């Protein structure tokens, strides 16, 4: 198999051509025999177990052998024979049950029997996947299986590479794997891309591809494809919606649903648990879990990219003792692929992810899938948890549910026949990381900013959830949640006006996840055309941010005020701007409370305005302490009168005054009259006079100071002599002074001379001084904590995987 741009041939062209010609001759015979054998297949009455039971071409057999695939999985045994016979298929099977081969083998075989090979044949099969990572994975399986003698040209189009390079290769391709957006882009822009003779269309993760997020792209793609074709749809959670089937022009499709028999939609080897965890305890619980499972491969799901970044960055600072990775749609493609490869290869690692990693990815040997944030629905739960316990391996899934999410989510899971069992977190084993987070955020403003964004995006994700039976924003203690992220308080969030919010609510959560990453040209199959076109600088983006009041102070000073009265006008402008970059804030607005100097209107014009307003019959109120009258021209202004806090804003801010030696108040800068200044002489002469007078003043003060210092010294000397005399008399009187007594005396003298500062020097070196605000007991408490912490870190590391799994299980058991 040839994969343009990916594999190259080293053999000279002549030899290659001869080999191909010979092969084709052999294939002619092969093809006829295969056709006859496929005709004889009777999937409805016979069962097939091994791949050798099926009439497959030599190259496919060799491919299967080289990958050590011998026995078919259930979905393969049922779907492949039907697909070989040309049926349209709607295949549903549990995660990790081998669906990829269920469509790759029919694609290779059906095109092989049709000899749909070479440049002139054009595109024979199109395989669509919702994410780039999954497309790469499918292409990899195709390559491995097809490289033992198949002559197809196969390619991968997922964006992130030059369109031109892809264009040239596209014209030669027989099999194409890609994401919806990029495929559509080529269909609409690459003239030589010929799909008129397409024989097969495959949708992997079909329910995802057919949902709202991809609807437009997929419908547009279908417009280009011939109606006469074979269509295969596969997913772990399959939609049977008639409208979808009609869209795809399926012809009497065969429903191949493998989990119908054992009733459960998840693998038997998967142990599924859930814990009840209040929102503000999630990070503590997760941290403790990771600490107890260092020798494991863990995949943790969160609801937003910002949350993933925050948890990754903060946990990394705390050195958890296990390699941490993170993946989300906002990363560059290279970084995502790098992370996928690293996590696949890792023995022990913990990957923090958004749902971009929820579907289809075949990471080997994942021990735990932790759903830290509740999935939007049961389907997403199934796909997430399906990253473990793949192909008969064991695995464990733990779902964190807040008390308010429990009932609704369990109902949804039950409806999908997903067996989850409640377990408890051992409170004794739960470590609190709140203080560490507070400390880190205090020291690192960037981390604090990330925490604030994480908070906002989390709240947004809850607000946007469609299933209000599970997600009810009022039930979450947001103040405590902010505290658990290390924030001093919850950033203030104000929801947009009702109609706007309603519009946004209609957008599905999936669409949001997709659009979250649209800044990468095409992300998860979103077309690149949707990208914002204008070039904007960092500063443009800075001013466009809605959550200005959670930015650093100096940003605040740069922000123009949206005073209550002007808010309506600026809201429209904001709405336009906000559509661009900070997409995840676009239904939320943080109240702006920062007045800027140039927006406070000129008093005179305000008074004029008030007079004319009064003339027009409007109510005008003179606020005590305010420099301008307040015109009441709307209900909002009327309400304003009732709020003391808001009225405060309209009052004069006050000035800074300095007092001279006589106690007279002055402005900080007082400029005298120019004529008076000139009358006193030339500026240079005035300066000299001033300096002379000041010098005389200083000299006089110096003389007095010296005299005072001398008098003090004399007095001190006199006192010391008196003391020595008293000591000598005491000694003569027979009082014994031991070593201790001498020390005490010496100390006393030093005290007298230095005002007691020796005390500090006497404190043992190396031991940290107590702070003035620390009481003794606090100090001891601190020491005790330190000792306890030390003891904690000295706890014996378990040596075997079993030990650690037992520990991990212990935490959750
Ligand atoms: N017949 C087989 N024999 C042995 N291993 C197999 C067989 N079929 C598939 N596998 C292996 O099982 C694993 C899961 O396969 P695959 O990724 O196709 O699952 P899936 O059903 O598509 O999962 P998901 O629903 O999560 O996308 C892969 O590592 C694959 O190599």
C-alpha cells in the first residue's frame, strides 16, 4: 500500500512496475475466486470465528498475521461478513471491542475485489473521524494492515499541514482518512479531487459525527458524494435516528449491535465506581488518589481546557511523583500528538484531558479513568471510561459526582445499562492541598489568573449543560469551589441578558467543545474558514476580555469605565469584540466596576444637561457630596437611588491634601502666580537665595544636635560609673557571683546599651525566628506540622504494583 507523503519507495521504478504487473496477474485469478467465495457467505445463518473463516485477499491475510490478529471479536465476526457482501451497516459495540478492523478489512477487501487501485481509479473509500488523533490512529491501523502487498494509495487529511501539499497527493488517493472540516475544505477547493466513483463511506464515532457540532460539514460533504455507495457507521453509542439515516441515504441498513445481548454498554472487565465528592473537595481527592496510585497509568477528564491547564500546572508545582501530561483542544496539533505518543508509551503517567481524548483513542494499558467533572451525558461517560479495559484487559473507572449531580446522572447511566457502584473516599487518607494552592497562587499571578479562568469556564460549562436534572448551577457552592482552587474569593460573574443566554443555551455542549479549539484552523473537524480573519494584537485581546476585574491591577487602570449609564452602548460593542478570541467567556460578563478618569463627565456640561433635562420634565436629583446632579431618565436610574453603594460611586472621590508646619492644608502641587514669581527676581538668583537660607538652617540645626548628643553621652557615662561603684561596693560586702552571675550581668549591660537587641542574636542560629504575629503555641504547632509532614514523606514507598494498587484501592475502597 502506498501512503502519499508518508511512505516512500526505494526500489527502482522499472523493478517496481514489473512486480506490480506480476501481482495484478495473480490478483485476476484471486479476485474471481474471492468474488465467488464472498457470494457464498451467509452471515445470517452461519457464524464465523477466525479471520481464516472469511474469504480475504492474500495481502490482508498477511497483514492480519503480522499484527497477530487471529480470532475475531464479536463485532468483527458479525459486521465484517455483512460488509464484505456490500451491506450498509450500523454497528454498535462496546469501547475497545475492535470496531476499527470491522471497517478497515471490508474497505481493503471490497476495493481490492473491485480492483479500485491506482491514480485513474480515483477515491474509492472515505473514512471520516471526529478528531485528528483518532484519524491518525485509524490511518495507522490501515497502514499496518495494508502494507503487505496492497497497492492502494492511502492518505490522511486532518489539517495542520499545507493545503497545497495535501492537494497534490489527494488526486492520487484511493483511500482517504480525515476529519470532516478538512475533507470538506478539499472537496470545495481542490479541483482535481475526484469523488465521483466513491464506493464506500465510513463514519467512525458516527453518533458524534452526525450530531449538531458537525451537522453542516457532514451534510455538505454528503452533497459531493455519489448516492450509490456502501455506508458503514460505527460507534460505541449508536444513533438510530431516522433523520440521520435518511441524511446518509442508507439502503436497508443492517443493525449490528453487540452489547444488546449482555445488556451492558461497557466491557465486563471494567470495574465502575462513583464517589460523592462536593465540588470544593474534588482537587484534594484527586491529589490524594494520584498520590496513592503513583505506579499506574491514569487518565483524568475535566470539563474545560482551562481547568485542565490549571490542575496540570498546579499539581506539577507540587511534584506529585508521577509524570503528568495534559491534552486539550486549545493546544497546538504538535503538542497534542506529542502528548498522545508520550502517554501511549508511558508505563506510569497521569494525563489530564478534556473530552478531546474521550473517543476512540486506543492508549495501551490505562489502569484508571477518573471523571473528575461529571460528563454531559451517559454517552460521553461510556466513551470516556472506554479508554481503559480495552480488548479484554482489566480497568477501573471512577466517576466524581457532586451531591446534586448524583441522582440525575445515575438515572441516565441506568437507562443506558451502565453498572456503577458507590464507593467511599477514606477521609483519613484525603490530604488537603488548599493551603499549598493558596500559597502558590499568592506567589504566582499567572497561576492565579489561570485559576480564575478555570473557575469561570467551569461555571460556564455547568450553565451550558443541557441536562438540567443533573446540572443545576444553584446547587454548587461556588464560593467554596473558588477557595478550593486557592482563590481568595469567587470571581464575580454576571450572566448575560436572558434572550442572549437562551440563544446560547440552544447551542449544544459538543459544539462548544469543538469551537473551543477552532483557533487551530481546523480542530476536531471544524472547517478552517470559520477562523477569525482579522489580525489582532495581544493588547487588542487584552481590552476585549470580559473578566477585566480579575486581571492584574495595572490592566484595570488601562480599562475605560463602563459606568452604569454608558453600559448599554458599550455592551453592543463588547458583544462584537467578544465573539473573537476569548470564546469561552462569551455568555458571561463580569461586572465592570473600574471608573476611569476621562469618563467622568465634565461638571459644567453635566449641570447644563441637568437644567435642560429638568426643562424636559425629567427628575433631577442633587446628591450631597456629588459634583454633578443626577438625571433620573430610566427605571434603572430610579433604582440607583435606592442603592447606597451605587450612589457612593457618583459622589466626589476626595482629594489628597498635605499640611504645612503651621497646620494649613495645601494641594499636593500648588503653582503660584507667574507675575508674583517674576517679581521676586531671576529664577537663578531665587534658587541661590533659597539654597543659602536652607544651608544656614541646616548648620544651625547641626550645632544644636551636636550639643544634645554630647549631653546624652555625658549622662550615660555618669550612670555607668555609678553602677560600677555600686557593684564594687557589693563585692566588698561578700556577695558571691558565679559564672552564671557574671553572664547575667554582662547580658544586662548589653541590654542596657543596645535596647535588648542581643536577645535576637542569642537565638540559636539556623532556627527560624518566630514572627511577631506568631504566638508560642503557633510556633509549636508549626513545628508539629513540619514533623508530621516529614513523617508523611518518609512513609515507606510501596515496592510492587500490587502494593500500590492496594494503596490506591485503599483510598477509594
Ligand atoms: N481480533 C482482534 N484480536 C486481537 N486484538 C484486537 C482484535 N481486534 C482489535 N484488537 C485490539 O483491540 C484494541 C481496541 O480496538 P479498537 O481501537 O478498534 O476498539 P474500538 O471498538 O474502536 O474502541 P472505541 O469505541 O473506544 O473506539 C486495539 O488495541 C486493537 O489492536
